[in-house]
């Protein structure tokens, strides 16, 4: 009967690693000017330091990340901008990484608010409700939430038009593919990811109308082994360029091992696959964060929903790999300029869905609200959004 | 799914089954000596980190492999101290070990996330890789996969044809009898924990040095738990462990390829398959014997050795 007891136990425990994997909350603080123990450790300080905004003291700006900053991915891209802000005069920053979405996030945000931070940037979708709740209690603090949609008198919702850069990377992939089959290792079927896949497919089809994009969902953001296996499965069905909406460079490795090309994501992933990496749609939060912090300190920031893109420099294309021929580079950079100048918009009709139904009328551009709630694939994408 | 995909699918099954196979054999070794160790997940992830850091520092994946085995055996040693000397509850101690191992690896490994280390590269085995079909499936992998092929037969020989194997089995079946025969069951169980832990560490090393050449927190992603389940599924037999590990790896590889070939089946359902299969296999193997599964288990598994007198 021991077998049965063990089985029951195992089933109960299957969920345990999930809990355990939540990991460490680590905090870094510059040595604070005052002697107070200024750790941003969420659990460390039950007492609330009185809010202080005395003259001559640095304005404190806080950042909350969902993953470690060393991951060369999403949180890393925000932390690069934080380090630039840190160098601004009269500003000191601190961050807390690996904060799970949910009650822990609220505690971290509240802790920063009580310590008198001037502005708090929370960079994961799941922080939205926690932030909204705290924002109502601290009307004098600027709350900046990335990738959500809720705004308030002191809360901004911001995100980047990554799909514009993905369209350009799709053009590169479409031009470099011999089979016309492009593979896309994707995390979760949510509008952000679906929008990116669609833009990538439209970019590829602009170069090669017959291009098709095969999608594999891993349901992970960062599992190198599984994401690499997903890329391999795409290579097995004949794809010869691998793109990804995942945080790990696993798919890049798979492409390099099989001697085909790849498109990175988040940051320049050349280091992981120098022979495969064509380019990558990347984040550059520095201009937006600098502008926001300057205006918040000057008291001129307007809280609203913001969606900056290529034109503002929030998203961009990583440098081309040396295998990308000059004519392809010229074509892609010309299109980039058109987007920056506002002469071209991705998702300009006619755009059809997988079944051939026209989703965007001729000559019209899909509205932002449709893009933000996108749950369908464009024609030429092979896969399901479920 | 086209027929041309079957060979790469089976090759992928072998590769994704390999880390689980190492961990399953390791846990089986420990359990055969009578110690239930639920810390596999934690030991595996510590092994993965030790392998990665050592390979990165020394440039040698083989040293990384050795470090992985030693680190996992060391963590497993905590379990030995608790259970063999303080007679602590083996279930609780094992669980604590998993939580400890995962936490330790996260703490030490976070600065290294996203970095690369030199690892094992695939190479074709001369002659054997030329065998049609079988060569493509089995003999175009890395050195660790080939090593894992040798283990199940060696284990079988060890348990059934050697004296130390018999002594270890005695410690798991009836420690008092082993004691009466002049053996030291506590020492034998220590051997089971350390050797088993070493193998579990190799499973972790496979993830960070061969499957990918990267480190990330939570790299094992539940594979250690699958290994614990597969020991039961395999009735503590090494050959069946191999079958079980490749079956699990195969279903995982299959669902990704099914998606890639363009299916309408929702991805959530497909992603559930490997885990659903594990549950099903366990239930079936438990139902099949009623007797069989419990009699296959070492009789003194999970029972501490009380001091005599």
C-alpha cells in the first residue's frame, strides 16, 4: 500500500516546486545619505518610515521587477534605463527584483510609498491592481505601471509598440528564409504576444507573400530547455528562421546548432548565437524613463495611457548580423524610417484572419483598442490562439 | 503528423528523457537501499548549478559533471544525517531538502542567469550512427546520453549479480537480517544516498551543460518530481525506468511537434499531456498489482533503522 500513499503524496506535491521557485527577493540600494537602514527588502521592515521630502535630499525613484535583472531580458531592459536615471542629478533609485505578482507586489509598492518615494515604476502586468490600490492612498506619488491599462489621477499606464519592431524583424526573416517557413516560439496566447506574431507575419509577407509563420506555445517565459525544444520542433517541420517571444535564449541556441537563422528578442542576443542571429526587436526604455522622471520632478507630468514606439525610440531593431545583405538592410531601414515618420503603420488594411475574413478594411489602420485586445491570427500564421 | 517527423521525434524523446533517466536511476538506487528521498528536485537543481559554475570557471564540462554529482550527493548527505542518525521522518526531510535545494540554487545562481558555459556537444558514434533509423535516433547525441545508455544494464548486473548489490538490497529489504549477516546497514544506506545523489546531480548537469548551455533559476521545472514518480512506475527496475523516462520525454517532444505541424488542438491540452500521462501511468501501475507495486517496493523503504538493544 506504500505505493498508494506515495502517489497521493506526489500528487499533492506536484505544485510545490512552483511555490519554491518563487525565489529570493533581492534588493539593492545605494548607500543612502541618511543613516536610516534603507533596505527595500519587502519583509524586512514592518515599521513605516515617515514620508520625507526635505529640501536638498535626493528624490527617490523605485522600480519593481518580476524577474531577476541579470536575465538579459525584460527586467534587464528596464534596469538599463534605471541605471541611467541613477546618474541624473538629485535622483537616487532603488529596485526590488523577482517580486511575485499578487499580495507580495502590493507590500513592496506600499513599502516604497511609505518611504516617500517620488515615483514608482512597476514593470509587470500583474502588478496593476496592487498599484492602483496603493496609488489611491498616496496621491502625491507618481505611479507608473507598464503593460496594463488602468490609469488614475496619479497613475500612468505605459507600454511600447514592440509590434513595430517585430514587423521589421519579420521583413528580415522573410528575406533571409529559403523555405518561406518561419518558426515562432511563443510564451502565452495573450494579446501582446499574438499582436507580435501577427506583425512579424505581416512583415515577412511584405517581402515574401507566400511566407508562413508556424507557432509553438511553450506556456513559459523562461525555461531554456523547453523553449529550445520548441524551436527544434519548428526546425523539424522545415522552418529555417526561428523567432521568439520568450525571455530565454534557448531558441537561439537551437537555430545555431542546426545552422539556420534566428531573430532574438528583448536585447541583442548575438552573444548566444553569433552565426544565427540576424537581428532582434529590442526595448530601449531610457528616453521614455528619463523624460518621465524629469517631468515628474518638475511637476509637469500628465498621467495617462501612453504607448510609445519606434518614433520615440522605446522599441528598436538590434544591429544586423553580418550575414544580412546590404539590400535587405536598406529595405528594412527605409521601412523603419517610414514608420518613424508616421508615413506607414503596421496593421494597415487589408488584413485578413486565418480563415480569410477581412479584419481591417482596405486603406484603414487598426485602432489601438483592437490591437490591445487582439486574439486572432492573421492569414499565413499556422497555429491556434488557444 | 508526417512520417518524416517520427525519427526526429524519437531522437528528441531520448534527449529530453535523459535528465529524467539519470534522476530516476539515482532515486531508485537510494530507495533500493531503503531510503525514500523526496529531495530529488532540490538536489537536481543544485547539481545543475554546480555543473554550470564549474564548467564556466574551469572550461571543462567533465569537471562540471563531477562537481554536479558531488554537490547533489552533498545535499543528499543532509538527508542522510537527518534520517540515518537522528531517525527523522524521511518524507518530511526529503521535502525540506527540495525546498532548501531550490532556494539555495536560486540564491547562488541568480547573478549567473543568462550567461553561457562550455558544455557537451553532440557527436555521431562511428559505425553505430550509420544504422538506418536506429542510428539517427540513438547515436547522434552527446556523451552524457551514451553514458545513460550504459547505466540500466550495469545497475541490473550490480543488483542481481554482485555482492555489494545484494548487500545494498538487504539494507532496503530487511536491515536486521543484513545486520545479522555482519553488514552495517547504516553504512549501506549512506552508500545508497550518496551514490544515488551523485546520479541525480548528473541529471541536473544534463540540463545546464548538454540540453542547453545556460543557467536559469528553477531550471529543473519539476523534472525531479517526475523522477520520483517514475521510480514507482518502474517498479524499482532500471530497464522500466529507461522506458518511463523516454516515454515522458517523448510525450513532451510530441506535443511541441504537434503544435509545430499546425494542429487545432488547444495548446493548454497538449501541454498537460506529459503530466496527465504520468498520473495515468502511476494509477495503472498501482492498480495492476495491488500486490505488484507494493511487493516491488523494497520492504523497508522509508522505515528508519532503530538502534538495537
